[in-house]
């Protein structure tokens, strides 16, 4: 019997091996972990830390997720543009203003391109910026708290896609419009698009101390689609480059109509020149409504201010500030190498990859090597700005990253691969398949003078069979490649939140040391904070009731409240009195039409409860806090609207 | 299947009957291990059963940064006032000055504890409740409710200590 079983088992194993080897299509997946030592290269032992942070956009989740590399472990989903019940983002009274816009409260967006702040062209790890694509907004995430500190709406923009990229001293975060629109917005036949629609490129200044954003100016460009962008750096610092498509200015069936021109453009913008122009009083102020939302770590509260005008600049008014570089076939990614010399136009419908030279561009401008103009903006001669072409590297190039060692890595959507090529000689030196249909790629520090060329993360558009199936919708996914050697090596697949559009990576040591552990209770300036436990109380103002509550392991003060009536609007202002690391408390109330609160040590948050029927209703702590967490609970007595129940509150009294 | 349903129905009916069946009125609350009636005089607890919070130990200095501390004879009232402010914001959620609450009351604490032990308990509670025999026993007495580390500076802890002297 045993022999028979053994034989059967052996047969199954052999069959397994044969069938695995047969699965060539799946590349090195079939070889498993045994064929390489990939597993040990991504293994971070329990209790050990990762070498890099990766901030990966949450795509249509609207958020920003924080991963460790090389492990691919998820640490946190930072709520940015979408409500997040887990953290009460957009649900509590303090953060609701963060999601205000000129259209009112917009609880969702499509987050795309994170970029980390820089000093002298190197990552400084203070802030991550990310764009909301749908209702144009730019957010700044503070890397001491890993929370969204500020969101500014971008008026005159639509499909905020060529965003949010940072100049090398974080002078500006730049936001370009993908969809051109009538400016100002007005009732117009759609077919009147051509010549009437404009594309706004917004330069948002960043205060070097506080990070506070302000729209410095909007450059009003012809009505093309501005797809992606990157700043010049080092020698090309002071310039910004934007890819365009739909230079045909089609307003319908763009799939066909925007693919007619042999070449579209990369727009080169000399922002230093325009900055000087506006600093000397240039530009035109126009009415524009947009929200500017700022969160304060002192009041633990956000404020939303509606702005009323914006400074616009007509490119024709600043001679020498804007040029077009012809670039084949609807270029998507616009990537600048660490030296600032090369500008890569990833022509997504082209068989070749076009690389422009910054030096040649300056020379062509100086010697007026023009090939016509578009709406008065000079078009430089293609041959005179071209540095070189990567010949036939793959199909559907989208984005290029650099390792700082003279190599570039381009993602190819259609042929689903990452291709490594040499900057300067344009020869392809390696290629690795991606599973499947890679969009963006990311090397930590990729948008800086100093990339950390150890890992490449591909963010894939299609997952198909890479994971256990989860119904029609499968996980979104990224892949990690080791790029420290001559050949790229696929190390790891890991799932991501939403569609990962782009990411920004940074060595952990730059960021981790600044991470805040708690908020000091003594510095809490929340208007409804209860700093001293003796001040815990309940106040009635008409039918508004304000509960000044404290929480510490493991009770609420007060935990018995009477005298609340049906029809009251009850504000729970809850202050966490813990002053130790990693002791948040939560609170939730039965039937409250909102989320729980999750309150960090020293912080105050508020939720609103409108009791609808008489009774005695419990609330409790939602975040397991101590051995007595289950005891952390309380009751509110709700009386009929007409009752005379006296308002009183207590803790630990009979 | 039908049989199962029938059995379930029978069980449900039985349950109902047993619930409604008791006529005798229960006293409120649970009555396990109730204390004997008050008429009986409580026995003197043997010394070994003394509550940790009532135990006097004026030699144990505890575990932590404070190794030795001489208190001046005069109470520094300015320092005590500062200590009261710190106490109000960071301690009072669990310690009322003169009655047992989540934790013990500080009134009279110098009759039972050394100043070093008190400061180490404030500054180093995790270590104390794991390794100091008295602090360990206190954690048990207070139902496992942990002494929170409120991250006081040494200066603040000293101020709180001075405030305790005024109680």
C-alpha cells in the first residue's frame, strides 16, 4: 500500500515538474523561488525595518499608500482626497474642510503622481505632494505625521494630470491640465473647441519653511492635452517640460482624431523667466474660485478658505519663455535625466523613443532654428534638438526612470516589459517582462539629481492570473526588480491599493528619524480640547450639546450622560490624554450617521450625533487599547424632546 | 429535515417554559461570592494579605533613572504649584488626589513610599510594573489597568512629587 502511495506521489511530482517547465509564457514565475535567491533579497526579518519607503498613489481610491521596500509590506494608507472611515478623514468635524472645493464638498478623487520635496536637487523627505486628477487639486502630505496637511484646488484646470512635480529646491509644485477647457468657463457649443479652449499650466509656490502652497501664476497655453511633465534639473533647472497630445485639438473620438499628427510637442517652459516677469508686475489677475484647505497640528483642525482670483500669464507676453519641441506620436511620460541634459519623450504610439538635448535646445533657441509656430509659440526644428533615438526598444513606451549610473529604464505598456538602455549611446542592454502591461516605473529618487539605483518598481495596469482570484475584480499590483547588477532581476509581486499610477521612493533613514510619536497635550490649541481632566463637562446651547470628553486607558470622562433630548445635535469633542507612543483610542456611538473617531495621543477630534429616539445608548472605544479595553464604554440617556430631564454627567459615581 | 425542525421547535418551547417558569423574584445583580451579612464583624486580615497599596516600604527605591533623592525640609511652594498643573493635565484622569480611582490616591504616599520609588513609577512605569515587586503587585490590585507613561520630564516629575508633599 505504502509503495503504491509513494509511486503515486512521485508520479504527481514529476508531472508537476514537467507541467511547470512547460509554462514558459510565465517566465521566471515557473521557476519559483528555488531557481534564484530572490526570496532572501526581499526578506525583511520579523522586527527588522525596510531600507526604503515607497509612497504609491492610490489611483481611483484617491489615497496615498506607504510601503516598505524591498519587502512590499503595506504600512499605512494616508487618506488624501477621499473620505476614510477608518481614520475619520472627511467624517469628523476637524477634517471635513479638507475636502471642500469650489464645487462644494467632494469626498473622492483620483490620485496620481506623488513626488517628494527636494533641496539642491536631492530628496529632503519633508513632504510628499500628490495630485487629485478629477476635481483638480494638489495635496501636501507632511512626513512627520504622515497626514495630509494641505489641499489647494487648481482653478481653470480639468483632468489635473501633468502634476504634481517638484522643482529641485521645491520652489514650485507644478500642475498642468490634461483637458483644455473654456477659460473662463462658459456656455459654448463643444464644436467651438478649436482656438477657444485653453490649457492652464499652474505654478504653485511652496513656502520653504512651512510648505504652505499658493498659486503663483497660471500659464495659459493653446488648447492641447498636457499629459505629463517633469522639471529640468541641475543645468536645466529653471525650465519645466510638458508632453502634449491632441495638438489636433479634436473634441470627439480622440482615440482616432488625436492620433493624426505625426508629431506632437514637448512644451519647454522657462519658469524662471516668467517668475521674474510676474515679480515685476506682469500677468493679468482674473476671477477664479478655488478652495485652499489647511490642517493645523496645533488646533488639530482644518480651515477652508475660498479664493477669488488667480494671476494668469499669456505666453506671448513673455518672449523667450515657451517653446515647442516636436516629439513623435502622442508622447506620454516626459522624463529628465539626473544631469538635466536629456529630456525623454515617451511617444506611446511610436516605435522609437525620442530623446531631446537641453544643450541643443538652447542652441536652437539662440540661433532661431524654428520650424514654424503654434498660436505664436515658436516650434523648434526636430532634428536640431534631437539628442538621439532608442531604436525599436518595444511597443508602447510610457515612462522612463534613471538609476544615476548612466542607465535609463523605460516601461512598455503594449509589449509589457521594462527595458534598460544606456543614456548617450541609446543602446538597449537588458529587458525583463512585466506582469502585465506596466504603466509607471519608479526608482527611489528618480525625479532628482541623485537617484538610489538599487530597486525599480513597476506599477502594472493588469493583474490577471498573478494572484488568487477574488471575483471579477482582482488586486492591483506592483513588481519589484533588483537593478543593482548588469541585468534586472524580478524579485517580488505585491498588491497595491487602487490603481498605482506613480510612486516616489526614499531611503527610510531620511524620513524615519523625523516621524512624530505623539502630540503634546500641553500644545493642543483645539477650541474644544479638554486639557485638564477636571474640565470634562457637558454644555447645552439651545439644542446643541457639546460634550467635552477625555479618554485614557481605559475610560471616558464622563461616561454617564443624562439630559440629552431627541432633536439635539450632540457634539462629542474627545481629547486623548495619553502621552505615550502608539496609544490611540477610538470612539463610536450607536446609530451615529458618521464614522468612528481614531484619536492620537494629545489630539482632540469631534463627531456629531443626532439621537432620534429616547433610550439609553452606549458608546465604546474602537481601538483595542489595554487589558481593560472592553470596559472602555459609556452610556447616554436620551429623553423625549418635551422632557425636563436635567443635564448631568459623571464618571465613577453611583 | 422535518424532524430537525420539529426538535428545534420542541427545544424552543422548553426554553420558553423554563424561562417563564420561575415565579420567585430574583434580587438585582449577580450573587456569586457575596459577602456575609454586615452583622458579622470582619476578621482581621493577616499581614501577608495586606493590600499592596497599603503596604509600607520605605527602603525600596524602585527601578529607573532616580537613584537617590534628598527632599529639603521646606516645601517649595512654587515648584508644588507647577507640579499641580502637570498633575491636572497628565495624571488626574486616573489619580484623584484623595480617593482611590483608576489608580491609588497620592495623598499620604510619603508614609508608604520613598521619593525615588514615586518618581521612578512616574518616569519608568513599563519597567516598574514588570520588574519591581511592589509595582507588579499594584498592577494586579488595580485590575491590570496599566500605569500610563505620560512622558513627563524628570523636572516635571520632581514638580509633581513636590505637589504630593502638599497633600
